[in-house]
C-alpha cells in the first residue's frame, strides 16, 4: 500500500467519522464537545487536503491501472467524486464560518446538508482509493512539476 494515498484516505475517513460523532453530540445538546469534535473533523479534512495537494504537486497523480473496458466508468465516478469533494469543501467552509460567527440559525440549516455531502465524499474517496491502489495496480504517476517543466 502506498504511504501518502493511504494516509490521506485515513484522514478523510477520520473527518467523516468525527462529523458523525459531532452530529450525535449536537443531537444530545452537547454544544462544547460538538464544537471541539467538529473542529477536529475540519483539521482532519485539512490534513487530508495538504497531503493530497502536496502529493499531487511533488509526486503526481496515479492513473487508473485497471481494465480498459471499465476505465470510462472509473473516470465518470472520479469526476463525480471531485465535484462532490469540491462542493463539500465549500459547504464545509461556509458551515464553519457560520458557526464561528455564531449564526446558529443558518448553521443548523446548512450543517446537516454539509454532513451528508461530506459522508458521500468520504465514501467515494475510499472507493477511488480502493480502485487505484487495492483492487487494481495503479497506472503511471507523473509529477505536476515534471509535467509543467517537461522533465
């Protein structure tokens, strides 16, 4: 198992688990603990992003190495995951901003939607990881820097 993709996948799964715990805590009206757990979830998601972005820039992305006849399905799934992750990140930032600004009325409306998007992002992220590194051997990996510099 490759270290950085495994590590980044761990952090995205951890963030989803923490969001689920935070959801349970707020349902029990444990606001302070909810806040701490949700901040930990955000830090976990940010850690994922830092690892992912660093790997993308310095090591590169791994192409799909599975059978050619399912590559189109993987690509469509990957595009769906990327869109979902981008929307989830934006919703996450909005949800956190609303909470920190104490706009709890809007936070309560946006938070559950954000959580659901984030759960699906984590699930599809794990599926991408499994398809790239566990179920099939990964394809080629090219560094963004190498691609830009032509080396």
